C-alpha cells in the first residue's frame, strides 16, 4: 500500500474514532433532541392544520362581509328613503356581526400561531444547547492537541504516516469548530427572528382583542341608532323626509361656514413651512381603503362647495390608524349638537412635520385629547356618523400653522384650517 493511501486510511480511521469518542452527554442530548422532535411533531402538525382551517374560515367571513358591503354601497347610490335607511343600518349590523366573528377567529388563529412559534423556539433552544456543547467539546480536544506544534507532532512519531495523521486531525478539529460555530450563529439568528415573530403575534392578538371589544360596542350602538330612527319618524316616510330636508339645510349652512373660514385661513398659509409634497409623508389611515371622493370635488353633498378632504371607503368599523406620530388635540362627537349635520365623531391630530390630520365620520374613537400617538396606532373605526350617506372615513390634512378649533354657529366645536390635498402626501 503506497504512502498516500495509508495516510488517507489512517485519517478515516481517526475521524471514525473521534466520532465514536464524543462525550456521552452529547450523544444523549442528540437522542433527546430527536425524541423531543418526534414527540412534538404530531402536535405541531395539528397546529398547522388548525391554523389552515382558521385561514379558510377567515376568508369565508371576508367574502360574506364584502357581499354585504357591496349591497350597502348599492343602496348609497339610490335616493334616500326611510326603508332604505333602516336597511342600511341592518346591513351595518350584519357587517359588524361578521367582523366580530372575524375578530374571534383571528384571535384563535393568532393563539395557535403563538403556540406553533413556541414549539419552534423550543426546538431552536435545544439545538443551541447541543451546538454549544459540541463547540465546548471540540475546543477541549483542540486545546489538548494544540499543546504541541506541528513540528513536535512530526518528530514525536517514528512513523511519518502517524505524524501526518495526527497533524491532519488537528486541522480537522479546527475545521469542525468552524462548522459548529457557524451552525450556532445561524441558530441564534433563527431564535432572534422567532422571538420577534412571537412579539409581533402577541401585539396583533392584543390589538384584535381591542377590535373585538370595540365592534361589539359599535354593534349595540347601531341597534340603538335604528330604534332612535324608528322612534323619531314613527315609521312614517313623510316625517323622515321632513327631517332629512332639515338636516340637508343645516349641512349646507355648516358647509358654507367651513368654506368661508377655510378661505380666510388660506391667506395666512406659509408654504415654506410645509413638508414637500411626496408619497410617504403620511401613512394611509385606512388599510385597503378605496377613494370614494377626491379632494376638491364639487358635489351637492357639500352644498356645491369643494370637498375639503379625501373620502376613503371600506367595510363598516374598519380600523383607522394614525397617519403620522403626533398629539391628539381634539376628540369630539358633533352629532350631539347637530345630528347628521357635520363631521360626526372626529379625531384631530397635530404632527411634528407641520401637518394636522382630521379623521371624521367615525363609529367609535379609542383615543383622548392630549394623547401622544405613533404612526400606525389605532385611533378609531370607520363609520357613518355626521353627514354621510354611507360608511367611510373623511380624511383631512391641514397646515398646522392655520389650524384653529372654534365654536361654530350651529354645530358645537369645529376644527378649521387651510386644507391641503391628502393625496399629495400619502
């Protein structure tokens, strides 16, 4: 047998011996890891199946909610009658019930996902423990071998083959250490990712719990709203139309007042104080919302005056998020002073970039004046309070330098400011 083949054979024998001589603790840990993985594989698979079932259920609920949303939108295009108004409220309650169910299923799904991540974290932590033990074991063996240099090893043996084999084993130990360390780094990176994922899922579950609680309250409010409408009109179309005419007359007066004051405030606007118009200055406050009325649109709904905001539509009680970090400077319900005549439930937020944003027609708000909030924080839910023919968010953007909150002529406190086109900043 030539020298090259003998050296290779000795190297293979040595590696085999080294593997056999690994500490019993590592072998036990490996067996335990395999056993634990086998034991938890079945529950993990069950979790994945349950998560898949919840996803399918959520999709079905979304489809049903969208069908009701379309029916509600179709009603909004028709002339308003008492029967249609009552039907709108019924649709809104139906949507809310579906949203409540969706929130319940979403919370169940998030709980299952959190459990699945917990299994993954446990697996990774077990893997990290094994890797750490392997690194420590390899370091000990390298330290034992590293007491002698390569030359000492060569001269220690009478046989060149034995010397080369031992020197090669030291190189193999160092290579093995590198592999173990890289494996450990990967597992630690996976652990950080999973822990962040766990944190995110827990936050989502907390937020969905708030959504669930809020939507149940909104559903009760809608049922009360239906009863109030029924009592006010005594279920008579004539009385309803009289009240509707009064509301439209009042709204025209309010719209004229808003337009006059905003025109006055525009004259004090200093454009140099505003952020440059560009996408991303403000986040979209209604995820997935569609534009139903653009800024500047002239419509009979506003008494022939230009629309001073951007209308975004989605399903009833969809979450509304802050477009930017800022301070809540107004939380108000104008329906208490001019029922269906103005912005209804509203939130006004002043931002650090010299813009102030208005969120109107909300079904519910979950912030209070003085709150400091971050971009993307929940502030309320889409609704149809104030002067609104259908559920939507009226999103207004003002130059902060011009914003003022005054007592209006007929609708309590009112936010005013020089309006800007929101689409220039979204």
